[in-house]
C-alpha cells in the first residue's frame, strides 16, 4: 500500500499546478497503523514532487489505542506536527455502544502521552446527540478536553447511516432512535461551554483557541485546491472533483500498472456557486458577496441576497461588511438554509 501511495504521488505530481503545499493530512481509515518510517517515506515522496511550506501543518489522525509510548516516541523523528485524536467520549458504556476499540483510560493516556512528547498542536473529536449521552455526561466530556488544554476541538452530532449496525438496531427496536431535539440542545450547550472556555467557533463543528484553526479543513472551506492520495481519496482543483476507488486491492493493482483508478466530475458554474455557498456559510468568515459577484456576476449575488431575506428576518443569518453569516440559531438549521440558497436550473 505504501508503495502504491508513493507511486500515485508521482503519477499526480502536476495536479496542483505548482501550488505550494500548506498542509498534509493522514486521515481516513486508520493511518496511525503506519509506522514512523512509512510515514516519513510518504512525506519524503511528497517533498520530491511538490514544494512544501516551511510551516506546513502535517496531521496524523489516530485512534487512542494506537498511540502507545513507542509509536509516539518514533513519530518525534518525523515531520508530523499535529495529532487528530478520535476520543468521541470518556465514558466506557458510550464507547462500547459506538463500537470503539479504545477505553476511557486509553483516551486520557493517549492525550497525555502526546503532550508529554512535546506535541502541542492537538485536535480531539467528540460526538453528541446519541441516546446514552445525558447533558451531565456531555458537560463532563467537554470539560475533560478543556482541562487537558486541547487547543482545537471538533464535535459532531451522531448520524445514522443506512445499512449500518446502528441503523439495524434502531429499526429492530434494540436501540432508541436519534433525537433531533437532544442534538440541537447539546449543540447549543457545546457552543456555550466552549465559548466560555475561550474557544472560537470558526466553523459549525470546529472550535479553536489562540487562532489555531485547522489549516487543512480551513483551506477546504475557503475553496482551495487539494490532492487526495489513496483508496477513496477525493481531490478538487476548482473545475472538477475526482475520487479514487475504495477497494484496496483494485487500487493497488491499478496504480502499480500506472493507471489512475478514479472517477471525475466536471463542475458546472452552478456547481461552483453552490459549493461556494455550502463551504463558506459553515465558517465564521461567511459568504463574501463581493467575491461572489466578482466570480459569478451581479445577478447571482442579487438572487442570493433576495433568497436570504426570510432568514435575515428570522435572525438566522446576518448581513454585514458584504458578508452573509449564520447566527447561532442559523447554525442549527444550516443544511436547510444552504439548500434554500442554492441556485438550481429552471
């Protein structure tokens, strides 16, 4: 797999058109299963084909149970400078219900181990809005990360994907259904608690202290180009979106015969407009109407402002400095608001 990843990097070295690489993100699946030498090999391959910024953010997504002492110490010799740790919860029953492999003790130990090794730039994930999570437990989970002085927290509402074990259990009455009111209340509690603790909600699901926004995700929301390497990886260059096949064996087989195992979707102007609406409205920077007009014309700007009026009246959106931004009330309705602002063909 590592050889295939490196070969795909070589095959796609022209994709970013000589743009400087500002972030490298090892995510999806379980990249923390790679050893330090393998991670270093992949980063070296990137450096041979692309110009990497001196202050590039290089993140490793990891499960707590993978971050043992030897792994963390070995990673100190690599360019990795940021960890994304999938904590999800500090309660044993909740972790078992989510079918997570780690324990609450491993969650705490992983954070301390990474910090003790000198890694300060850490983000941790928490999940809310599921049946076992009382507000008291939710406050405790957040407080744990606050006390660990984690500078970046990502938090997501539990969703049920079709044909998953949870979907089956709910349909069979073996597990309570997800309660949207509970999720909304716990999202409000999330915003209130982290704001009081000095975190800035710079995107609906992401909070940072001291301006330590995730550069990788921020670049995505700002519409910057990115290259995804490996099975299921997605790429974007402004005009098209592509994604690799998910099957590992087929991916390796194709790459090693110099074939790119991907599908490409060419974006229409409407696609580009709607992508701009969707990504920018999720952030504290909002939808820049001047930039929208510059890229797509006055009529597009005028239509979006007109369509936003009901949400302005309901105080779910604000309009200031030529930017549309969601209010806290609007963040609870984000998907609906965005879909109402999307431009569709007549």
